[in-house]
C-alpha cells in the first residue's frame, strides 16, 4: 500500500507526443496528477479521460502536471488519444503490470470483447488516480477494483485550491499501531 508523505514508486514510460515521462524528472511546481486507466477497450475510461482532457489547463494553472497511463501499447494508446481528441493531455503507455502492482493497482483478466467491441488485453490494470508532490511523495491516492464511480476532476481541482490556500498536508500517513 502506498502511504501519503512517503515516496511513490518510480514511474518512467514513453508518451505519444511529449517525449519520455519520468516522474523523477517532472518539473511541475506543485506536483503531478497520474491517471491510470484500463485501456482502449474501456468506454468508461474514454469518458473519464475526456473529462481529464478538459481539466489539464486547470491543473496547469495550479502548477500541477497531468499524465494518463495504461498498459496498452503505443497503437492502442494513440487510438484512445484520438478517440477523446487529446490535445494537451499526455498519454504514457507500456505500463508493466508489475509496476502497476507497485502503485497498488488491481489487475484484471480478459473477459473478451467489451460492449464497444474491442478485445480486452489478457491482463490489464484497473483505474487509479494519484497526485505526487514535486518531491515524489504521495499527496492523494484512489484505486478501484472496477471501472465505475471514479473521483471527479472538478472536485480534485477544488480540493487543490483549498490545499494550496491552507497549506493542507497529505492525510492518511499514520502507520503505527491501532
């Protein structure tokens, strides 16, 4: 399990149009939002990423970078980026499933073709949304076992405004006896 205020796992992947992504080299003033998505086969992911695409500028105004990540290869990642009309959202691809596990993501097996007629990969990660600080510590994290009921990006932007104004610390950091 990832712990707030502690280092996140490394994350270095190729992107479609923005050169290599390396969380350790990110230069955003306040950190990076990392949106792990299931892949091209997921219609809910397409809708979710469309919403994220609309918020990239909002995050940038607050000094936060954004990247969408999946275990899809370059071709499927490109198809997803094209599908949602991505023009500012970075798409990283080829996420190794062992790395997905390091981030605490759940792994699912293929159920064949989805409702939109696209074959699921044999194995893929379920969604997760994280924010890492510039020091690469976990500020926010949410993981899911299903594609449904994901955090809203508008709420995350609002929460960032509150956190910035009030110098609000990452919570959930306690690891002692209970």
